[in-house]
């Protein structure tokens, strides 16, 4: 988590998983399939010398599950999450 010009580590495990998300089942399967495809291509990108990246644009009002979806994706991939506060200019 960033706090001004410095960073600090917080150990936080969000309990969200795809099993717990209230989400259209077809969309959920589609997202999981996309994440699996992303993981399978990791070695390919390493071999050709490119960064392995995948992005999603989530939008909607507060409380609609955007953060829970991100947490479920991170838990599924066993990735760490980083919280970057861009609301202030340092």
C-alpha cells in the first residue's frame, strides 16, 4: 500500500473466490477460461521476451463487486494485490 512517497506491506487476504461471487454463470466461466488461457501463455511470452500482461476494465457504482471480482481473480491465480492510491499528488 502506498502512503505518500513510501510503500508499506500489509498482509491481507480477501476471502473472495469465484465460488462465492454472485455473478452470471456464463460470464464467470468466461472469465475463468480467460485467466486459464493467460496462465498457459506465460511461458510463450517469456520465450519471446515480452511481458505477460492481462488487463480488465471494470466499471460501475460502488458496491457492485468490482473489488471482490479482482480479489477472486487474484486468489484464483495466486497473485498478490497492490493497492495504489492515486487520489493525492505527492
